[in-house]
C-alpha cells in the first residue's frame, strides 16, 4: 500500500472519529435539556375527532414534573380528564367527561366546560342595561342558563401552549361577537389553564368588552374523587366556607334573600358527608332535587381564598377549591341519568359533584347582589384553583 493511500485512509478514519465525537457531544448537550424539559413538564397535542360540520378538534395533555396530568380540549375549553394520586400514590381520573369531540358536541350536562357569557341562570332570559332591555334564549324552562343555546361550551377556542416557571399550561381565547346569544358588545375572552408542579390546576379568566355588558365565567367540572365512573359521591365529605346561601324558587331562580345555613341541610361550615342530609324533607332540597344552590362565601372582596374542600375517605384524595369569586354553586349531579362517558362508563344520578366558582345567579336582575356588569376600559378577572392533596386513613377532615 502506498504512503498516499495510507494517508487517505488515515484522514478518512479521523474524519469519522470527528463526526462520532460531534454526535456524542450533541447527545450530551441534548440529554440534560431533555431531562430538564421532563422535570418542567410537557404539553402534547393530538386529534380529538371532528364536529358534525367537519371541524377538527384537538386534545391537549398537560403533564407536570410529578406525573399529574390534565387533559383539555379546545372545543368548549372542556377539562376532559384530571389525574390525581390517592394515598398510595395510585393515579385516577377524577372528572367526568367523554372520549371524543362528538361526545362534547352532544353533551347537555356541561361536563368540564368553560361556561359563559353568563354562567348559571338569568330569570326570564332578560335583563336591562342603561335603560335598554336585552332578551336571551330560554334554554332552561322559563329561564336562560349558562350562556344560551350556543354558549362558550359549544364553540372552538383558539389554543396556544404556555410555559410558566411553576408549571405548564394552555391559553384559550375566543371573541364573542356583539349580539351573540343576545348579549351586547364584542367580548374578548382569554382563559389560561396552568398545571403547576405542586399538582394544582389553576384557571385564570380574563375578558374585555367594547360595550357595557354582563359577564360571569366559570368552569363546570364534575368531580368524583374516588375516580370518574366509580359510583355515588354522597360519601364525600364536604366543607364550604359560607354562612349563607341563596334560596331558589321552583325554577331555580334566587328569591333575593341571603339565608343563613345554620340549622338547615345546607350547613357545610363543618366537614359533613354530602349525603347525610340530602334526602331530608326540606323545601329547598325538593325544588333543587338535591343541592343545586349558590353559596355566599365568607371571603371579602376579590382576594384569592379557600372556598371549599372535599374529601373522599376510601382513596384519601382531597380537593381544595380556591377562588376570587363571591360565590360557589354546589351541584350534586341531580339530573345525571345514565350518561355514557369515557371508556363506556355510565354516569348516574349523584355520581359527580360540581363546585362552580362564580357570581350569583340572576345578578343582572338583582342590584343587591355583587355586580356582573363589565364596561369598556375595564377588565374582568377571575381565578379558580383546584388543588389536590391526600389524607391518611387515620386523619380526620
């Protein structure tokens, strides 16, 4: 072999060695970055099916560094799944929902949905602003409920991944046009879901308008801390920081008074099983077919405060609801009747409960209630946090 031939082979091997070293360096640099990314959590997007008109819908999975997972769809901004550990570290999905977009399109229970432009009920589907009356759809007997026939739970939101120092998230935005469902003003809405590394799901609402309007936004998740589809929620132990509630008429519209809970089945100031008094002969339980009432929180102003806590004894899971809102609507799934949900599960009556942080029902027609009026130049803000923990079998709530 000639000297030149030997040199060529030597340089070729040397070049290969350089390439191998470069690849090794790239891997060495990428590995810590990937590990850091895993520690920070991640956001993954996948198809979630199509609506009847052919519109494609996505599902976003947020995973924090501890493996806690939340799934959100851009259709209706619905919280599809939320996995939390029990006292043994076993994960379970604790919210009711559906397997695909078609399920949410047909949904009539508002599973996990972002609800607006006005959450809860407005009497007679009408209210007045500045001397002008506005008429809305009557989609709940004689009243307007959760934004109407096509509320925020039935629209496709624009989605964008969020990165926060304390976790990962998803930003959803939607422009509700002037006159949509009868409401005045172009309302620009943004909702951030943030899954923190501490295991809490933080929901931040914001909205602005170009005309005076009314706004009341919430998330309508149904919880079962034993696991979605696992049966009754009546054994869950509940505490609500409220001395008063708003009693309702036969159509679930507030009577206008703030009634003390003391001495009634509505007293959850101390931790009490949901089912302990739900069948008592009480007029308010009769008209609601159980609990479907707004609680007047003891907190003052718009500061973030603990509103309610639920505990499931068998699993040890604890859910805390923190909010800036003045009220929380307790609903015990009184109208669920064999709804087929995720993995073919049937959700029956009282197999999920809601703690909807919001302003009071029918506030546009009740000047004494906290105002839901939003004017141009002002900004609506609302924060709700679902915070999870576990409690040992020997511990008491």
